[in-house]
C-alpha cells in the first residue's frame, strides 16, 4: 500500500514540475498499447510529436520552443509565431497553442481572416477593391455595413402586403411599408364634418354681426356727443360801408338835421328883418 501511494505522489510531482505557463501538460495525451510500447494518438496542446511509439508516453511529445506554436495534435514541427509589423498592432501575444493576434491602426482593417495585412477601411456605401482601396457602390447596389461588398437592391418588398415607398441608395435597400386597408367611415363619422362646417359658419356670421353692431353703436355715440357740444358765438365789429342799411339811416338823419338848421337860420333872418322894419 505504501509503494502505491509513493508511486502516485511521484507521478503527480513529475506532472507539476513539467508544467509551465500556457501549457497544461507535456507528452502524449492519448495513446494505445502496442506490446511493450505505447503509440501516441494525440499530443497534449502545445506539444509536437517526437516519436510515434515508445515505452513512455511523456517521451513521445515535446513542447514547442519559444516563439513557436502548434494547433495540430500530431505535427512533428511547430510553427513560428506571427510578428505584427507596419500598420499592424499587437492584440494578443503568441503562446504554444495559439498564434499572435494582430489588428490594424485606426482607419484601417484586416485584409483577411488571419489579419496578415491591413487595408483601407471602407465606409457604408463603399466596397473594397482588389488593389486594397475603396470605391462607391455602383448604381443599383448598396452597402449598409463597414467594409463589405455592395449588394444589389431588392426588386420587390419582402412581404406581399407591403408597398415600396422609396428606392434604394448607396447605403440602404428599397424601403417598404405595410399599407392597411382603408376603413369606410360610419354614418356618424360622415355627418361630423358637415356639423363642424355648419357650426363654423354660424360662429363666423355671429362674429361678423357683432363687429358690425359694435361699429354702428360707436358711430351713433360719437354723433350724439358731437350734437350736444355748444357752438361758440363769434362777435365781429361792423364795418362802415355805403351799402349798409344802418349807415344809410345815419346819413339820412344827418341830412334832415342840416335842413332843420338851415330853416332855423332863415326864420332868424326873417324875424330880424321884421324887427328892423318896425324899428325903422
């Protein structure tokens, strides 16, 4: 029993010592017995095959060297890790089981799935070309995603009941809407516009009559106020003219007075002569 426990402890200790960051175990992962030997069917991830068969499974596979990796369980060589150069930027370091992950600088995008090179990023309404540039979508095609090939416009709406309201452009396909069947208005709905028009007409007539009444009332009030206002008496000095009746009367009176004076004078002379005759 002690020998069995000792063997298990040694085995666990060897597995711990052989492990390293990014590597779970070393050697063959699955094998089959072939007489006194074992034949490896798959190496642990990150290990390359050294020998197909041998007495010990852990000796049949060895880990990849630094800066190399493998994704195949029975490859005898490891692949060199990719180096991000030029317009590429490093996204994730290489391990023994995965290659380096590279990206591209701002405004660029990967030219293939492995991102081995970078190309200009095409915006919506454009498509990439073979010379790694961008061009506008040709007439009748569109691109609604970044750096994608242009697709032809749809020839009809997807649903039978839809109606096309706008044709496609460089960034979108044709636009369709669902047209609902028109609903026939009921009797009450048909009468309502007529009632509304009658009410509106009556309101306008009443408003117009009110305005006319107000204007006439104001005019009458202003006229009455004007009639009650006393007129100002204007007195003028008379001017002496020969045609004025008062002037003619004055002249006539003066003439009679002059005649009376002359008569008095004649009577005085007669009386005087008479006196002288008597005296003589």
